[in-house]
C-alpha cells in the first residue's frame, strides 16, 4: 500500500507545480507587454520633442530672416551709437526711410551698417570741418560726439546730388567710416537694404532702442 501513497503524493505535487507554472505565465507575458509599451511611449515622446524643437528652430530662422533680421556689430565706424559686439534687431522697411535712420545693407557679400543722410534728388555737401549740408542746410546730428565730425575719406565731387532710387549714407565715426563719400561704395539702392535697425538686445547693460 505504501507505494500507492507515494505515487499519489508525487502525482498531486506534480499537478500543483504544473498549476503554478500555468498561473504564472500570463503575469510574465503581461509584464513584458507593459515593458514594451513603456519603451514605445518613451521613444514616441522623444520623437515628438525633437519634431517640436525642429519646428520652433525653423520658425525662428524664418522670422529672423524675413521679418526681424538680427545683426552683430563689428568695427568702430558707428561709434558712439553702436559699439563692436552689440547685437541689434532690424525690421523690414515698410515705408520711406528718413534722415537719421540706421540701416543695414549688402555690399560685396558683406553687410554694412550706416546712417541715412540724404535721399534721392538731395544735394549733399561737406566742409573741411566735417559739417554736413543737405540742400544747402546744415544737418543737425545730435547722435555724433563733439569730436566725431570729419571730412574723412571723400572721393566724390562735392556738392553731390543723390541719384534716383538711391540713399546717401555715412557712418557716425566719420574719420574711419567708409561710406557714400567713397566712390567705390557710393549710394545705396533700395534693393540692397537688409533692414532698419530698431532695437539693441545685447549687451543687457545697453539694451534698448537705437537711432
């Protein structure tokens, strides 16, 4: 009779073990599915964040290029109004520019920044002391320092009439600036203009409008 009892216990134990294995199998499968699901959601989130960043960057570049160009100042031709290292924001001119406006324009694959002095049809004259006359009237230039006036590099014949569709520009640091007084640069055509400078965003200590 003993062998019979032993066999029954073994059979019962085997059955119990089999039941345990069958009971644990769905839980393991569920754990794997959850892990796979979490991993899938993680990578979906990463792809979403990357796509958002790419969209924002593209929009920023588009806005900067088409609406609000940003320029960094190099050199000293526009001191004291603009210093080397300044970062300024410009806008696309929507109307007529006026005397005193600061503009950025393309010249020989570079961008120059100068001040509007006279417009199409105006007569420009500059005396030996650097005083500027437009249509026989001395130009008031409060943006210049007392010692900034100078005839500078002037290779045009004075008085000079601004051609049609052109703008006569000069830098504020007259002694060093190369501008419309130099025949090699000349006056600026409207299609050369990249923007009108309106606001300095760097350095923070000098943040504010420019003009």
